């Protein structure tokens, strides 16, 4: 398949819908665009790397609208923080797109982007895994130790009430947006697999608020990035719409599941997703295409399955608790 907007075959349509559903579920649960799964998967399906990036950014934008609205209802979006991040995110997206187009002209896109993917996914996944295993499932990282809150003290300061942050430098938040905006466009990701952990560990946000707020950022960074890639003819709109069909359902389920899963467990699952995707990219880069496809085929459905299972168990427990309360009142 090439980035030409041609109608996918029946098998390709099924594969794209399944990718959308699995990534919609996982992405809304983790607060990320899920491109660390989608971009490698599209590349394995035959999309050139640049087209995989552009197409995923388009799919990510539509999916993030649905997920952000759901998290808004749950009270998991810090609008003040999201607005500040955007001041850095949008210029960062532009810089990332310029860098990718320069690499494409030099014929270095495929190898360079895969190596950067491998490095970032490996480092970020390992750090999240290490922290999540050392903390209790319901524990949040100590927000008072967040680096940008402690050491980046450049005025002016702002309070982020939804996140419970009394004082933080405006410039620290904007710089975080700039860095993750660049990465989102450079790698064809929402930046969430870096920004969401960064909001937790650098800004000191609660996990669930970081999830919802990051999805708001993914919406804007993905939309702007998709526009820039579309101008270069690097977006397969039909493939993006097919994936969005599956993602529309998955996003609802993933967002609801965050109510029933401990914060530490969410971070643990994210670490597994990031490391697994990094392994798939590494396998693809070193010629083991079948292994790469196998990892993604196992990883995506497994994550979606675990998240849906946690949702079902959580809903059942909630109903059982409500029934006990009703029975107690009647007695």
C-alpha cells in the first residue's frame, strides 16, 4: 500500500479498523495518541515511513477529539495547563515537520526515524517501568519532587488548580510543550508517550489529569501536524478514516477504564506498551519484519483486552457495591 488515498482491500480495511480500535482503547486509557503503535504498524503494512507518520497524525486528531470529550466529562482535563503547553507545542510541530522533510530529501528518513524511535521508546519505557514497579499501585509520584517545579524558577509563575499545582514557571510548561511538539511531528506521534510521563514526573500532575490533559495536546499537535503533512501529500485520508471508525469505539472504552484502574497500574501498562513497540521497531530495522509484525499483533490486542477486562471488572464491582448499599438501606 502507498500513500495515495486508494481504496484499501478488504483485508487491509479489517487490519486498519483493528489497529484503530486497539490503539483507540490504549491511547485513551494512557492519554497518548498511540502513534508508537500505529506508525510502526502502518510501516509494516507497506506505508513509506513519511506517509505512515502523516496518516497517523490525521487518524490521531479525530480519535483525540472523542477521547478528550470523554475525559472532560470525567474531570481529567487541566485546561489551563493545556493552553500553556500549546504555546510551545505548535511551534515545535512546525520545526519537527521541517526536520523530517529535510531528512526525506537526503534519503535518510527510514533509518534515522527508526533509530530515534528505538532510542526514545527504550529509554522512556524503561524509566516508567522502573518507577511503576517501585511504587504502590494506587500511589502517585511525589509532585513536590517534580523537576520543573523545584528547579525551573523563571518568572512569571502560575497555579494549575485542576492539577493541584500551586506554583510553577510558565516558561517551564511552554518549553515542555516545545520539546514534545517537535517530537510529535518528527516521529509522527502525539508526543504523549513522552509528554504524559513528563507532566507526571516533571510538572507533578496526578496521573489521571495528565492522561486527559495530554489528549487535549494530542488533538492540537496531531491536527496541526496532519495539516502540514497533508500539504506535502503525505496523508492517506481513506486509511485514516478507516482507522478512525475502530478508534471511535475504543476511545470511549479506554477513557472509562481509567476510573477503575490504579494510577500506578496505568503507568505500568504504558511502560509495557512503549517497550513492546520499541522492540517491534527494532525488529523491523534489523530485517526481522515477521517478528516485528508478530510483536504488534500480540501487543495491540493484548493491551486492548486487558483494558476492557479491567473496565468490565470495575463496572461489576461498582454495581455490586451499589446493590449492597441499596439492600442495606432497605433493611
